[in-house]
């Protein structure tokens, strides 16, 4: 009887093992499929108002949708795996894309929308030793330099939205300002720096040789005197009283176009001067032009 009982137990054990699943394991230990990370092709975008960009969405579980509220800076839409962003205002917009998985995955795109980067002047003419302050606007503050120009000609600095340029030499310098967008916008300011024209040693000798010694403006009853010690007071900010240029300054500082002297030299206001003599050589004409454009200083 005892032997029969043991045999029955052995047979039952064998049958249990035979009918059990081979290599079975706890169903609760099965790992869930790994969901690929949701990604948008760009995380930061810079646009100008009216511009648009198309980005690609990948990963996660399609279909994709937007989870961020509409704003006044951008308009966004999703079609299949394409995200289209249109800039409609100025400012910063954060667009959040999500998938259809559980839990939902998200990715964010930051959009900087700004007007074009500008500096108040793109071409500046200075005399060595002078300086100028220009205004930077648009783009995405803060502003920095991509290039500070030729260090032998200019020194440049930025404080807030002000660009200050100091002329320290003679020549041309190109200063490149950039904003903090990604990629940055840039604006180039070209600075031409000339040497200061000296009235006493460069301009007056022209008057003496071409006007006084020729008997045209020696004083003593001539229309007006261009003699040493008298010429400056007869020219600068003095209104012409007769002839085709009457009523405009003989020399208006910083403006050759509004200076009767320079217009008479060119022959664009009455007869060309010196009257009945060869025209001034171009190098002498340039000296007078630069002197007036630099402010017609009595130096």
C-alpha cells in the first residue's frame, strides 16, 4: 500500500512537470516596449515678422499635436510629421509639441521674433580724434561685436543699445555689430577717418596762390579779401551778398553743397572760380572740400 502511494505521487509529479510551460516566467516581469524620444528638428528658431519655418517631428507615438496655447507672436500648425511656424508679431514664443503615447511625450521649440538688426548709420566719416554715438535697434538684444574693426583706425564699444566709435587713426574701419539670436543677425558700419585739415597751413596757401596773388581777392576794394588774417572772417558763416550765389553762406561748415565758395570752384553756381584762370587742381579742391566737411575750423 505504501509503495503504491509513493508510485502515484511520483507519476503525478512527472505529469505536472510535463504539462508546465517550458521556460515559463512571471508575466509581470515582461518589460514594456521602449518609446522613442519625441524630437523636433530645431529647439531654437529666430524669425522676422512675416517669415515662416518648417520643422520635422520624429520619435514618440504619432499622431502629433500642439499642447501650447496660441499667442500673438507666432502661429503654429502640425501636419503628419511637419511643424509649420509663422511669425506674426514681435517677442518670444514657446511652442510645445506632444505625441499620442501614454504617457504623452513632449518637445519644445523657442521662437525669437524680432525686426531686423539696424544701426542708425551705415557709413560714418570722422576726423582723427573725433567720436560718434550711434543707436542700435531691432534684432534680439543684447548686442555684441562680430568685429570691432581696424584697431589702428577706430575704437568701438557697446553699452546697451548705444554704439560709440572713436577715431584714433586715419583710414577705413568696418565694425560689425551682432545680436543674440541663433544664428545672430549682423550689421556693418563703415567708418572713414581722415586727417584733420589745417586752415593756416593747407587752405590759406591755396587762397594766397590762386586768389590773392592773381589779383582777384587781394583786398583793397576787391569783392572781399582772401588775404592771410582776413580770409576766414570773410568766408565762414558769412552770406554772399551779390552774384548768382547771393543769399547762401560763402562757407557753411560741414556742407560743401550749401557753400557758395565750393560751388563757385566747381562752377555750379555762376562762373567757375578762379575767373579766367585754370581750374584748381583736384588735390587742392579736395583740401577745401575736406576742410568744409570737417567743420571749416580756424586752425
